[in-house]
């Protein structure tokens, strides 16, 4: 998973990645594994950007990060992807999202093991159509994990993609708060993304954002 960490403007460029990793580590159940090239990097003023590579950087001051440049292409790509998805699943019925099966597993793991939940979800004709498409189009797959937002329609899918372009799977605020989705439900994901984008857009331009990869500890 990817965590986007907001850091105080007084933290030096050399200390940004370590400070971001420390913030993730103090959360308890996550272990940081390194910076992620998430933000488009401008050609100038790159000394204030960290881990710049192949046109992207792991972070830096917001004033040097073109967040609009992240959101607009994400929405445009989602629109193209939705068109591909719509043509691929034409004639299939709506599928129940993954969280329906996962919730049933959590309610009674012994009677409904995770393997049964996965098999039931993947057996949907709509999911099978997506899986077949992805097998033939491996460079531009349709994300099965985004099924609920795809089924919600073109506008919802594009909005969700634009909102997800900047925040990670979680956002650590400069004051130590932790923002993330409560569940895999689309409603909860949209609530998190709305809150995270509102927070980021209100930050002073000198505040730094750093993207860190993390995995469960233990």
C-alpha cells in the first residue's frame, strides 16, 4: 500500500523521506519499505524534490508538485478504461462487490473461509469477462478491485479516479492524524478520498508531501 505523508515546512529536503517513514512506522501495524515515485517532477527546482526518477518524485513541497496534473489525466484514463469495461461486460449482469463476500467471511470464517469467498466472487459472469479481457490486455488491464465504481457509472468512476490520484491508501496529516477508508465499500472509499483531498488542498504551499510504500508489520 502507499501512504502519503504531510510534513512540516521546516523539515529539510534531506530529512523528508526518513521523517515520512518514521511517521508511517509510528502508526504501529505498518512497516515502511521505501519511497514511491508518485508525483510528476518538474525539470526545474528538482533539488527540493526527493527520489526523482523517470519524471516522477516521491515528494517535496506542494508548490512544486502539480497536483492538477495528477488528477486530470487520472480522470481521462478512467473514462477510457470505463468505455473498455462497458464494452467488455456488455450482456452480463451486475456483480456483487467483493466486500459482500468478505463481510460474510468475517462474520463466520469457519463456515465461509476466505477461499470460498474468493471463488464465489470470481465466478460472477461479469468478473469472468473482466478476467478474460485482462488476460488478453495485460498492459492496460481493467482493475477488478474497482468493480463497484465501474458499475456506478462513467461519472462516478472518473470522479473516484481523480480523487484517488493524490492521496494514497492512507494519508498521514502533519498533525499526526491518520486518514483512510473504513472498509472496501465504495461509499467509504469516497468519504475518505473526499476528506483527504480537502485536507491536502487546504495545506500551505510550503508543506511537503511524501509517498511511502508500506506493508503490514509482523
